[in-house]
């Protein structure tokens, strides 16, 4: 699991990611934000799909778009 969270966070070099405990249904909450901004985004990642690089890339793109990060 640690390798998967590092792989996700590596796609967001200018964003801080704070991972929470698994939800009862197996989701992985992650709070994303930039240190220079008060804006935060909370996603619930599907841990079963974290091994899929396309899923990770799409979720990372959503974070970048929502936070205005290039």
C-alpha cells in the first residue's frame, strides 16, 4: 500500500498529500493541497484500482485541475 500511495503522490510534485485510514468500504481518503494556498481537496481513492496507472493519472489530473496546479 505504501508503494501505491507514493506512486500516486509522485504524480503531484507541487501538492501535499495526506492519506487517511481506510474507510469501512475500502476507500482511501486523501487530502490534497498546496502549501501556498488554503484550498484543499479530499478524494476517496479506490484501493483496488491504485495499481492501474491510468486510474492514478486521471485522479492526479483531477487534483491538479481542481487546485489550479500545472
